[in-house]
């Protein structure tokens, strides 16, 4: 788990610094160091320089080891994960020219919520691999934390889904405004119920409320009609992934309650199924924003090909963090 303690950590650190240096060279050659995305990259580069210097200093013995320095190294590494992910999103948005055709609000909503699902899947995967099948270290069921997040997301969605980012003066409500707002209400109400039911429970006492919310939201997205056929298909993928996430989580809760897995056992294979569907639902949600749908139509990419591309990204993400735990 601790990359700094691995025998090849210095090689990985220098490789990352080398790739960053090549990126600067290519950016300078092609004259792309002055745009907005490049300015964000300079901050990421400063994090990499701090981490590389600290790592080499600790490895070579030039700097005495102490807890404060090691904590600083871990914090910089954690920040790098967050900012690297945001940087990849901004790079894709900049390269495909997304979020720039009057759909800023929808684009922000899709990317923010999709990212939350992917980050949640990664956190659950890492926690299961580190702490065991039942994450006793959380001291409360996993659904408590999911319910808190759902309650907050629902509260925000309730008041921001209707023309929050738009400059239009019209107050008319479309069917999409109503559906998205009511999804926010259901997430807030369901999240509140989940918090009350799990706030004093043992970690093994899992709760089906978040799963039921996922299933209800998935059914709504499956039947969520759009003005473009491709948009309806991408929302169908998102809804189907949410339904699969809810059903597989309920199956996991049932098997855990039946005692198939002990508290500190390694996670069973079936426990990775909900994690995958959570990651897939986040990927499908990010990929169903308006500008991306228009890009698919103009590029003549069908929905099956698009789904396979996004699922491939999900497998790569899970592979990366699964292996990272063993380093």
C-alpha cells in the first residue's frame, strides 16, 4: 500500500518526473504553454517537484526521516491523485471542446456527479483491499457514509437543477427540470432515512436504502426521454448501470448477512461487482452530457462502441487501483 516503502518507488518517481518533463518539452515545441489548461499544469508540476525532491531525499538518506516529512510526502501524493484526475478531465474537455456551447450547467452537473461515483468506487475498492471484506475500521456501515453524501447531493440538486447556470429569464419548467429536481428530492429524503437507520449500527449491519435509491434513479434514467436518440441511449446506459449497482449491492448485503464472509477476510469476488457498476455508472453519467452526445453524432460513433470504450476505462481504473494496493 505504501508506495514510499516499495523497493522500486524511486524508479516510479523518476519515471513520473521524466514523463512530466517530456510533456513540458512537447508543449513548448507546439506553443501550448500559454493556454488555461497549461497554467493548471504548472501547479501540478510544482506538486511533482516537491514529491520527487522529498522522495529522493528520503531514499538517498540526504534528509533524516521523521514523521512530519513523511506526512508531507503522503499529503502531496494524495493531492497529486486529486489534481491529476481533475487535470485529465480538463484535458479531455479542452481537447474535445466540451462545455463551451451553452451547456455549462449540464456539463458541470454530469462531470461532478459522475466523478463522485468513480471516486466513491475507488475508495470502496481500496478500503476493502486494505481493511477486509467488512470495513470494521469505519465503525459504522458503509451505507451511513453513502447516505450522508446522497443527502448532500440531493439537497444541492433540489435547488440547482432549474436554470441555475443559465442566463435565460424564463421560469418555465421542462420535464427534464422536474425529473432532475425530484431526483434531488428523493436523494435527500432517502439519504436522510439511511442516516437515521445506520447512525448507530455495526459495520456488518448493512442497509439497503442507498441501493433502493440507486435502483429508483436508474429506472427514472432508463425512461428519461431526450430530444436526441443518442442522448436517450446514453442515459439508458447510465440508468441500467445504476439498477445493476443497486441489485448487486443488495445481493452483497444479503450474502454478508448470511455469514459467507468474515469481518477481516479478504473481500470475496462478488463484492467487486457493485464497485465496478458504481464506476461504470459514473463513467456513463459523465459521458452522457449534451456536448459529448453531439460529438458522438458528428463522429458517427454508435452507442454500443461508446459503451465498450467507457467500460474499458472502468476496467483500467479498477486494475490500476487494485494493483496499487499491492505495491
